[in-house]
């Protein structure tokens, strides 16, 4: 109850920001982004577009990978109309295809640019599970990077609820009513982009890693989201899928590739 009231009022948390802070406000005193390169996926609309606009305003060089190059060029043009000096590179990437991801990585590497910020807005259909996976992955990647003593931090954010093109496949009266009834809880797009921009740019978080942020403040995840065994198992499953293709079968009981299943399916295919 108290948390809901705090949210509705927009009162500031320990960071000095809250649910009503906007991306522009939280980056006003950010460290200098002029030497920084940020890859931002999903920047053609919604929260990603606002994040890209604000980081360009603060001086970052942007790489905008998109499956729809026309939409990405339009996004680039919109940012340039506000910041004519912005340095923005548009590249092809379909996040639903591992091959496309690999091609994007090698094209990006060929540019010989540093990668200082990777901001990934990847909407998928299996919504809740994909968000849990992001939380678990963040924890596992952070842990591994720490062990490697890599100077890389990784965090995840909950932007809050905002009406964007995310609901485009469910547009209609029911969606309109749902948004109307929850309108007091909705954020604007500049508010929804604030937590991402805060985590990406604030000097207080230079060493923060493996954390979860909401309303521009560190927050607790669900019990499952902080389960390190699940995080490790998800990592193993992902490694298998990335190295052997998405049709590889992961056995959650043994945390190993199910060769018998693969063999029997391939035998069935031969029959
Ligand atoms: N809106 C909310 O209330 C809310 C709440 C919690 C979390 N989120 C998360 O915030 C992120 C951004 O959401 P949003 O509300 O800003 O949604 P949005 O307006 O629908 O934007 C989604 C972006 O992702 C891009 N995209 C979708 N599938 C892609 C693919 N296969 N390959 C490359 N790009 C792809 C879209 O590009 P196209 O131009 O090609 O469509 C678009 O730029 C998502 O991860 C969403 O789950 C949103």
C-alpha cells in the first residue's frame, strides 16, 4: 500500500529520483557521454526511441540495430532534427534470429568502435517468462564477469507500465478500457525511459552489477528471480541453444543436452 502511494505520488527514493522522473531529468548530471558508444535495440519506437533520443542529446554515439531499416532511418532522422550533430549508425538486426544476431555482431566489430553501453529492448511473446529470464541472465552474466575480473557491469530494469506499440496486436475496446482503468498507474514514455537512462549513465552506479532497478532505484526481484541455481541452469540451456541451434533439447533435470531425445527424433524423421 505504502509502495503504491509512493509510486502514485512519484516520491524520490534513495537515488533522488522516483516513478515520475523522466529520462531527461535523470541524465542532466550524468557523466560525459561524448566518448561513449551505445547500442540500443528497439529504438524505432516506445521506450527505446526515447532512450536513444536522450542519450544522443547527452552526446553518446548511437548504433541502432533494427529489423525494420526504414523505421530505424526515420528514428535516426527524428533524433538528428533535434540534435544535428548526433552520430547515429543504423544497422540490420532481427532479434528473433540467432544468425541475424551473429551477423550484426561481426558487422559491429568491423566498425572498430568501442562498446560502452548495450541497451536491449527485446519484446517477446512469452512475456513473463522472458522477463524472468532477463533477470536470471543478468545475475549469471554479472557473476561470470566478476569472476573474469572484466571491467563490465550488467543490470536490468523494469520501465513501469506505459502505452506503446507493444500492445499493437491487442488494440481495441478492451485494451482501451484496461488502459483507462489503470491510467493513474501508467507512466509517460519519457518517465518509462528514465530507469534505463539512469542506470546507463549515473556515476553512482559505475560499479553496480547484477542488480534490478525499478522507478530509478534498486529494487528486489521475485524469489525465483534471485535463485542462482536457476540462473546457472538457464545459462547452460542458453549456451546449448546458441552453440547448437534453437532446436537443441535441454533436459532441465540433468541440465544437459538431451541426446537421446535428439537421436530418437532424428530416427523418427528418417523413418
Ligand atoms: N510498455 C510497457 O508497459 C513495458 C512494461 C515492461 C517492460 N517493457 C519492455 O520494454 C521494452 C520496450 O517496449 P516498448 O513498450 O517500448 O515497445 P514497442 O514500442 O513495441 O517497441 C519495441 C521495439 O522493439 C523492436 N523489435 C521488436 N521485435 C524485434 C525483433 N525481432 N528484432 C529487432 N527489433 C525488434 C521494435 O521494432 P519494429 O519497429 O521493427 O517493430 C520496436 O523498436 C520491451 O522489452 C518490453 O517488453 C515494456
